[in-house]
C-alpha cells in the first residue's frame, strides 16, 4: 500500500524503525524537561523564573562553546556509534537526577550541574542526529524525513508533559526522571539494529570529507549568504520565543496560580500547533527563501496576542498558534539549510545551525527570566513579538534588495551569448 505524500518517508524501513524508536525516547525527554522545570520553579526556588532561565542557559550554551568539535565529530565519527554513546550518557544523567530527587537531597545546584552535563552531551548528539536522518533515507526523501522526524519530537511533546503533570502529582518528579531512563531503551535497540543494515549516507562519506576542517563549515556558509540570513532570523526569534519553559512556568505560577498539570497542559497545547506546522512542511517540497522570510510575521502576531490573553483557556488555545508559527519557521529553515548544503559539509553546517538556534535560546533564557521576575510574565512573552518583527524586517530587506537582484543578475548572465 502506497503511503500518502505527507508520510512518504515512512515507506523506508530503516527510517520507520528510527522514527518510532525516537518517538518513545522523545516522550521521555519531555517527561524529564517538564519535571525539571517544575521542580526548579515550585520546589527549589521561590517561584523564580530566572532560575529556570539558568537551567535553560546551562543546557544549551554548550552548543556554542563546543561548536568547533561537535560539527567535526558529526562528519568524521560514525554517526550511529556517536549516537549510541550520547544516548547512554543522557540516560545516566537522568538516573543521577532521579536518585537525587527520590532520596530527598536534591538541591538547585544539582539540577544546574545535570543540566550542564546534559547540554554537553546534547551538543554532540543534536548535529549527529539531524545529519543521521540523511544517512537513513535517500536525498529526495530528506525534506519529508526531516519534517516527520520533527513531528515525532513534537508529537511526544503533546503526550509527555501531560503525563508528566499527572506523574509529578502522583509519585513526584524523581520517579519521572527514572521513568525517562527506560525510554532510551527502544532508541538504543534501533541504533543497534540499524548497524546491521546498509545505510544510504555511508556512501557519501568520502576521503575528501574526512580531510576538511571545522572552519570549512563557516567558509561554506559565507559562500551562501542566504543561509546566514535565515540563521539570523532564527536566532532573533528563538532567543526569546523558544524559551517557553521560562515564560510558561512563570505564567502558570505568577499569573494563573496554577499547578504542574496546568504547566504540562500549556506545553502540550504548544505541541498541537507544532505538529500541525510539521505536517504542513512534510507535505511541501524544499522551502524557498521567499517563503521563509515571511514566516517571522506569524510568530510576531501570535506572540503579541498571547501576551494579552485574558484567561488561562484563551492563553492555552493561543499557545497552539504560537507553536504552529515557530515550528513552521524552524523546520522550514533547517530543511532549507540541510538541502542547500552538500553532504561532505552537512554535519558541520547543521552543527552551526543548531548552535545558532540553541545557543541563542541559551543566551536569551536568563533575560526572559529576568523580565518575567522584574516586569511580569506577560512582558517576557511580549518582548518576543518585537524580536520576531525585527527578524521579519531583516528577512524582507535582504530578500527584496539583494536576493532578487542576485537572481536577476544570474538570469541575465545566462542569457548572454
């Protein structure tokens, strides 16, 4: 039976194995993230959003600091074996955090330390995981596979936080961390089984790619300025709008006087929009730059409306709109960059792209937390609307003044005898 075009990459047996196992692991990831943020703001600090911001900062800043080696590792080290190592390390960190919480001796600095450790491991895991998708499927399936891979992550975000809210109330955050350890099992098994099969991407690792260095990724980007503009737009938006653990936890406890279940519900509502955004991108071919530079407007509008939402119900419904806007932008941007990059540079370029997104999130997290504590949680969301508006303006100026002129020049040169 032929699958619909939106799910065409699932006809690939290897990708189907990968994405299903990743889905289970992603549920565990969202279990841990929800429990971690909640225990910080509700138990280990005095409803301090800045403390959550520090956790996010420590978890994502290694993406920038370790950039010189993470992209190189994703291109040079066997990605499957690298992922096996990172997944085992992540499971160990989750277990340590769980033991500390269950024993009742956990302190805020313990969460900070584990968040930093997780960030270091994730700095190697993320570029390898994104590039590994192109090892599993053919080049023509990459746009669809990237979208479905992201949809798996955000489908898990729909389920994981809601389950976490229930489990935190029933058994405590510590056991949520321990349960997360078990969810690494299916992905480790899948990576082992994929090692027994021939992966498409192994054919693309040539001797030339082995000899290129880390800086070649930056040189490649410098030759493709449109990708730099896309990364700039992503950075301006993710620095503030992607720090939802900070502003959602602040809104839950400061504005709505809510509990862990409500916090989990808000993340799940955002996931609904994210899944819709992933489905849209999965049904499209390679996104164009003209399409990408319009997307920040959606983030700007939805953030502004969300900041003024009068009730918890209205706020929760608008979270799905914001999730849709952000997901459409990030997946389309990453697909555009991945398909615009030749395979020998893909690991390094994707590492730069991920460092841009997650690094800007890390740098923005303390600022978002400070704004929430100083001016109110609503301001921490409203500021992201201004940032998205700036990204929209930058994208439009580049596209209309430079990119269209470049295309016109190229078209004229090809018509000359």
